């Protein structure tokens, strides 16, 4: 991490420590989710966010409650950073009735209207038109709303990316396209699948300003995203952020990640966003070892309670299959 950040002048010690707790919460939650998957309590696909915690925490901390967050299928970290309850998120992973969408969405489709968290999307790039549409609605209604849209580097090759960037630029929509470049689209290195080496410069084709940041540094992410959010909120149109990061696990739990070298993995693990931020907090005396240890214990307890809650929750009833299939019409059934 850097030694100085302008954003720190706007934050108090409790807020700085809360970023540590949020990142630890995401890390522990994901580790336990992986365990539950191996026990057969979570089925289907499971994409863990371990290693990328600084992005979710730093970026979402720059938003206001009314802002929208749209994301991809590696969405647990974003959901927790946005304030979704760990118990309900874990229950959704378990497919239980108490989950965020009643157990019918699962890992890749977390959603919470009360938090303006408009979902994870399993189709690569599928969230981009949704985010652009939300930004268009906000602009049309003259609302004080920004839409933060997370995407992976693999989505840059999808048509939706180019269409969304073009439309957002033409209409100066209040949307932030935030690319989490973890260097791999599933198992293919981004350098072997994308002709443009400096990803953030792709935005130039649409006259969209852009920046590349360190996605392993929570305060660097917080500082950059705050400035971008203020820019977009002021009516200046969209912005593109590329955050360089690394997932410490495979693409999904079923992926052994044999396409990466151990040396590469070790090099990135030395940049662990939680360990480096902990060191910074201690060095700058914003926290003590005892305070951070207490936060670690509280997170372990919270996640354990989330697992117990999910385990004890009921399965959705059979009639849940027929809910939310069609929109209810006024006077229906009268």
C-alpha cells in the first residue's frame, strides 16, 4: 500500500477499521462457502471472491444509499459490501426459502431491492445493458443516482460492453463501468484473448474518461472511485475504471487453476489486500492488534451464525416455482 492517501482526511478511525472488518467478512464468508460446497450444501457453480476484497469494499464505500450496484456472477463480495445480511446471502447459496431471492437465484443471482443491489448476472456481460438502462432511467428522471457496474476482463469481448459504452457516452449517462481485471477469463490469460494490452484505454474509443488503479489496495480503490463517482454524479457522463487484481482461487470451486504457476500465485498473495491493509492500520496507529483481533473474532462468529441460519432454514415450497413468473396486473383475480 501507499503511505499517504488524500481520502484519509475525510475518514475517521472507525470508518477505516470498518473497511478491514468488511474485507475480513468477505474472506471468511467465502472460505466457509467453499467448505459448505464441498459438504454438498451448496450446489451448482460457486465463484469465490477471495483476493479481490479491496475492490468491493473500496468502491461501494464511495456510493450513496440511492445508488445502484449491478455486477457479475462473482457477486458475494459485492453483496456483503453493499450491506446484504450474511445469513440471507448464505441461505441463498444453500437454496433456502430465507435467501435473498427465496432460494431460487442461488450464488450467481443475489439481489436486494432495499439496498439497490440489482443483481449478479450469470451471462458474461449481461449486467452491462441493465446498468446502462438504470442510468438512463436515473438521467431521464433527473435523480441523484449513480450506477456502479462491475465487470470482469472477460466481458470486454462481449458485444454488450461496446454497445453499453457507446450508448452511455452518447447520452452522458451516470454510470461507472468498473472492470475487475484479475488477469484471467476463466482459464485464458487476458493477454492471449484481448488485443488491447492497456484495458483502461479501450474507453478512449467511446470518448469515455478512464483510469487504471491498484485493485489490491482498498484505500486506493476508495479514493479513485470517490473521485469518479463525484465526476459522474455531476452530470459529466460515464467513466471507466480498470482495477488490477487477482483471484487467489480458481475460476470456480471446481477449477484447480493448473494454468497458473505457483510463482505467479505466490507473488500476488504477497499483495494480499487484507494483510497489507492490516499492516497499514497498525503502522499509522489507526488500530491496535487487540482491536483487529477482536474484529476477526466477531467476523468468525457472524459467519458461523450465517451458516447455522442457512442450515436451519426451510427449503422453498413447491409453489415457489410459479412465483415471479409473470408480473401481477392491477385488478387481477378480481
